[in-house]
C-alpha cells in the first residue's frame, strides 16, 4: 500500500513541477524548446523557464507542442478578457503589416494589433513611411515570432517587443534607419545605440538633412 502511494507520487511529481514553474527544455544547439518527454531532448536536455526560452527567441517544437504563453508574475491577468495577451510573452504569426511600427499578430485563432515598443516610424505622408513599412514586412510577414507584450495603448493596440529567433526586431528597425528611438516612452539603451549608429551611417530616413520626428508631424 505504501509502495503504491510512493509510486503515484513518484510519477506525478514531474507533472506537478511542470505545472507550477512552467519549465521547458532546450538542447545546446537547437532553436526550439520542448516538453520534457519530447524525443528531441532525449539525449541533450537543458531545463529553462518558459519565459526565458521565449525571451531568448526559442520557438515551440511542432512535435511536442509545449506551452506558448506565460504569465509574468508581476501582473495579474485581467478578468474581463480571457484571451488578453497583455503582460505575457506569446508565440504567434505576423499576418499583417499596418506600417513600420504596427503589425497584426495571429495567436490562438485571434488577431491582435501590436505596436512595437519604444520605436516610432515615419507616418503615412512622411518620407520613408513606405520604406519603413516594407522593411518591417520583409522581416516579419508570415513569420513566427515571440512577442513580449508590455502594455496596451489608448488605441487598443498591444505594445510589445518582437523577437524573430534571437533577433530583437524593434532594434533592427531603428538600426536600419526606419524608426526613431521613441525616447518619450523608452529609455532602452540598445534602441538609443541603434539610433546613434543609424544617424552616423546616414541609413534610411537619416539620409535627409532634417527629418521631422513622427511625433512632431502628428501634432
Ligand atoms: Zn519537442
């Protein structure tokens, strides 16, 4: 009897751990993350928090279907909208490009408008608006991405950091000269560095001698 109870506990213990802490498993060379029982991690297995795996750009394995969203411990889930992605990191597919800094994300059969955090692309009617949109489209359209959603803005768009594999897309757009670092809302040092670099190399919109910041154009 005691032996049976012990066995039950023994087999339930890994499940219990998994549910509590949302751990997933990676290998030393792969780009995907897995559940503990996946055959891809039979030989090499590195335990990692799901949130860390997503932040580092690992994508979910298509064979074992590991979880694709994690609640950030600091923020409670909003009660009204179960499907809300705010304060979560989710893995979805980019299905639309509104402009350089706004895209549509498909996640679990729902679409979400994502405003890229900390950057500001030229507005429609400004120079380089189209070039910025095309740059973002070329990077993200129909790609699987992980999005770390930090906020929702007054237009109902989710504000987020987008990763394609290990690539931090918000920074790539600034680095290519298709966005300003949006300093009013962001003190991210990487974005600041990318803007300085783009200005120096006269990339994209910095080819103009006096580009007008989009936030001034909008006034
Ligand atoms: Zn797997």
